[in-house]
C-alpha cells in the first residue's frame, strides 16, 4: 500500500522572465519516508523544482502542497525552518564557525544554548567529524567533502521530517563522493526522513533513490523505481540515458 | 541569542548598532541641514556690532581688506571678522550679496565689466558713476570713494627679450606678436576687458598662449620661457624684475580704481562705518601701493604688519609698537615648519575638523541610503549615478555653488566636502550588500532566515570590509579636497598653500602641502587597519 504524500506538486509551471520555461506542468508526489531522486541534464529544472518544494520559489501556475495544504497559504519562513536544505555547493556562512553553521536552524527556532550545543556535537559525530576539532573552525578551513558534511549536518539540525538536497556530492572527487554516498546509505537506514535529492549522475540515482524522477527541458519524463525505469523506460530519452550508462560501464 | 559564538555576535552587533545609528543619523542630518540653512540666511541679522570684511585671494586685496579691518577696529567699537582670501571676484561678490561679508576691496573696472557685464570704458569718472548707480539700484551695494590708485591690467615684456626690437606700446607688440609666446592669468584670458577685447582692439596674434598662475608667470618670463605677460600696475614684483610695461596707446584697458564695496544694510546699521572708511579717500598712490605690495610679495611680511605700518604712516591709527619688525628672510623648509609649528598645528586641527565633520555626516547619510537602495534595486543605479555626478564637479566650482546658499566659511566647505564623501560610501554600501556571498545568502534564506535576519547576520557583516573600503576612499578624498576650503575662508592646511602660491614661495606651499599629504596617508593607513580588523574572521585566508 502507498503511504499518503508528504509533498505533492500539482501541474506546476515556472517561467522566468519572458520566455525561460524552467518547469512545464510538472505533477508528482513525494511519499513519506522515501528518497526521491531528481535527475536530468544541466538546465532541465531540477534546482527549480526543489526550490518550489520549500517555497523558495512560488510556481507561475499550478500548486505545491505540504501535508495536503497548499504552501501558498502557509508562512514560507515557518516552512523552511521545518525542511532541511543542502545547497548545490554547501553554501555555509563563511563568517560563522562550523558549530554556528550547524546550529543555525535550532538558533532560529530559539533552542536553549546547551541543547543546541549538544545537538551540534551529536550531528558532527554522526557525520564523522570530531566535534572537538571541527566545532570552532571556519568554512575556509575545511575541505570540500567536510563542507558538504557540515551542510548536511546543518540540514538535519532541527530534526526536520523532510530534507531537500541539491547535488550534495556535486563538486567532489570520485573517492570522496563514493565515501559520502556510502555514508548517506548508512544514514538513510537510521533516519526516517523523507528526502528529495537532485543529481545528474545516474549511478548515484540508481544507488540512492527509492524512486527516480527524470526531467528534461522542464518536463517530467518518467517517475518510478529504479528497476521500473530500467525495465520499461517510458520515453526515448530515458532509454537513451540508461543505454548510455550501460555502454559507459562496459569494461 | 547570547549563546552565539562571539565573533558572529560581535559582527552582527556592530552592524545592528550601525543600522540604528543610521536611522537616528537621518534625523540628525535633517536637523543640521535646517540649522545650517537658517544660519546662512540669518547670518547678517544675527550679528550686531560685528562687521565681516572679505577679500579676494591675492595680496593687495588682502592688504586693503586688512587696512579696512584695522581702521574699523582702531576707530570704532565694532568687532571685525576677517574672511580674507576668498576665491576670485565671483565668490566675493556672491558672498557680499548674500550677506556673508559686509565689505571687500574692489576695483571699478572689475565692477563694470566682470560684474555688470558692461563694455569697458576708458573714462575713470564715467566708470565710477556707472558702477555706483547700478550697484546701488540693483543690490543696495555702495562704492566708497576711490582710494587713490589704480591697479589696472597692463602688458609687460622682459627687457632681455627686446634686444633686437625695442617695444614701447601695445601697437608695437602687435606688429611682432606672431613670434611671441604669452603667459596670461586665468581671469585675464576670460575677461572681456582682458585678452579677448585686447586682441580685437590691437589685432594681437600670439604664437602661443599659456594659462598661468600669477606668480609663476613672472618666473617664467624671467627665465625666458614666455615673452609677454599680463601684470597689475601696482604689482610689487615689478621692482624686482626688469620688465618693460607697454603703453596702452589705444586706451583699451578700463580704469581699475581701487575702492571698497559695502553693503547698504551695514552702512545704515553702523553709520560710523562710512565715516571711518571715508578716511582712506585718495590715501595711496600707485607708487606707495607698489612698495607696500613689494614688502608683502618679496619681503614675505605679514599682511597685518604692512597694513598697520601704512595706516600709522598716515596717522590714521596709533601703534605702541617699536617700529616694524625686520622682514623675515626666506627660510629653509624644516626651520620654517618648526618656527610655524603652532600655526600649522592649528591649521591641521582645522583641516581635520572640516574633513572629519564632513566624513561623519557623510557616513550618517550614505550608509542608511545604501541600505535603502539595496531594498529598492530598481532606483538604485540611477540614484547612485546621480550622486556620482558630484564627483565630476570640479571642487572649486562646487565650493562656489555653495556660496549663494550657505555664504562662506566652514558651513559651505563642510557641505561641499560632505557631498564629495557620499558617493564612495553609498556605492560600496550598496554593492557590498548586493554582492555579499550570494550562495551563503541563498542558503540562509533556504533554511528560514527572514530578509531582516539575512541583512543583519549575513549581508552586513560580509559587506563590512567593502563598506569600510568606501569610507576609506571618502576619507582620503575629503582630506585632500579640504585644502581647497581655504578659498572660501574655511581655514585648514589650504591656507599656507594658497598663500605660498601667491608669494611663489615653495617653502610656504610645502608647509601646507606636506602635512596635508601626510594626513591623507596616515588616515588611509589607519582606516586600512580598521578594514582588516572589521573583516569577519572566516573571510581571512590566514586565520590568526
Ligand atoms: N532565477 C532565474 N532567473 C532566470 N532563469 C532561471 C532562474 N533560475 C533558473 N533559471 C533557468 O531555468 C532553467 C532551469 O534551471 P535549474 O537551475 O532548475 O537547472 P538544473 O537542472 O538545476 O541545472 P544544473 O544541473 O546545471 O544545476 C535554466 O535554463 C536556467 O537558466
Ligand atoms: Mg541545479
């Protein structure tokens, strides 16, 4: 049986300026507890779709519902504090320490300092970053992979039930990327959060996603489980994407 | 909020503080502007028993003004305020008309041609009659009886230049002018009774005409770099140079009888003023004037001393002084700086006060404006461009524009400097906020910070070094431009520079220019340190 959708996008279109149609009539549901991966080539509208989900962007037409209620009717600030967000390039505040960055949302929500500090340390531990060494560092003093992990910890800080991730393993070298993917898989088992994650790497999508949504030029081509996509690609472009991967993997 | 790690809290705290100070600043500024404008228009009414004497920025004008001042002080109960060295005819006249000064020395020919814009006349009596009637009718300004000498334009040629062809008149010059290089003062080049009219009357066609500062012309002529120059007939330097003054055989140059130009209001309020100034009627001839000027220009004696000697020689004032002090010789730079240290310190303090006040008011206006523009991006660029226009107005012109509104002295000087300080601060505040770490701003928004929190906690601290860089630029501009405040009587280190230029005395020029340059460098270095200090720690590549 299918759990009720946490987020649902209804016929949403997004037009920038006069003629940039970033999204065209996209409809999809995000189910409770699943990891939905958005995949598509550069400029296909992945980030734009993600930004609709926490109200960073209001669709030009159509609607987005959170737990069944249109987000147009809700306070966007409130919504964003309840949804974790990991940006395409970490986006840490450069003048704040690691601890301040991770504790950002709890601080906005008015947590007690002691509770905040405990949460920060626990999350750094979870991310395999020794709190004693990393708490007081600034983002410039971290490697790219460490920055991504801090950004991830920051998204989890207030224990949100939804997390949005925009290419969290984007600009990383293959080894770090792989290690973080493994760590993510481990976390996924322990966390109950619903996640929506953007990537343009099909391997990553197949490995981490419970379901995959394929976007092209702002249109949703197909959404389904990895095996469904592999078995019955609904569109030439999806088939092409999968074949390309298959060829790429031949020794 | 108390639990935030100190640095973020600190950066944000200063930002917060700045914002609030900014809001209060706008109110304070409005109040100040109001105060300044009333001070400007009421300055005459406000002073009782006080007369403001002005002069142009050349020594004879200062000398005559100083004589007016000492005579009034010596023979009436009125207190005198001196505003000597204002930049040129226009500035003096506007200051007089606006009531910022009560009188200044003027020449009938200047009144006729430069102010009334009438064609020059060769008739001295007709000229005086015309200016008297017109100034009275148009502006209630009174010309005193002439002082007895004329300081007219004339052309001079170094005698050395005449070895092959002796010249006696301007007509003689016209015959050979195509081989002559001329150096003329800026006013002479522009005025109807200067070069343009002279060229038409005599058909002069020089090989080359250079615009030159008064005193530099003499040196250039003596060095053989120019062959013809314009001079004033009472110029003391004529005694020191071997120049032939050419006869104006076609009576082109209008008469320039020296006199005093006084506000009618001042004469009515203080009837004794007219009587006392009348004592100077026909008191000096051109030769006496040239000697007095020589003492000022070549002897480097202070205007006060020469004026006192001249008045006591006429027994118009009594002095208990044991004779004139020996004229000071030209000194080397460092002894000069040392012996004038108290004056220079005063000038430096004046200078800093002018620049500091302007910069402070600039901060109070420009930072809030930058914040406002950041929220109104559509109007930001045009507004910043308009403010940028102030940077293109030549400083001396901007100072001159201030006079009809604010009179002369510190208020218009600070206002002009304030205008100059705005642009770099507004521009950097705006662009610093706009461009501050866009990805960090984006993530702060995505995690649920309000726009106000983003400004306060992210944008302002990250923009602080850029804003500070703008403040630093503004500070250096303000300190540099404050040297020009001397032209409208606001004091500062420009005073020795202007005086030195008139005396062609490099030591005196440097005594103002060196401290001014040192001040600019010191302030730049100091604010450079502040810029580093204000930079949030995480932005430093190499954390301490
Ligand atoms: N704020 C904006 N203004 C104008 N155009 C925009 C804006 N944001 C996105 N676009 C355009 O919308 C389209 C989709 O952009 P989006 O960022 O969603 O792509 P993406 O799939 O995330 O690409 P990438 O993989 O490169 O991150 C692109 O053509 C982009 O240029
Ligand atoms: Mg993207």
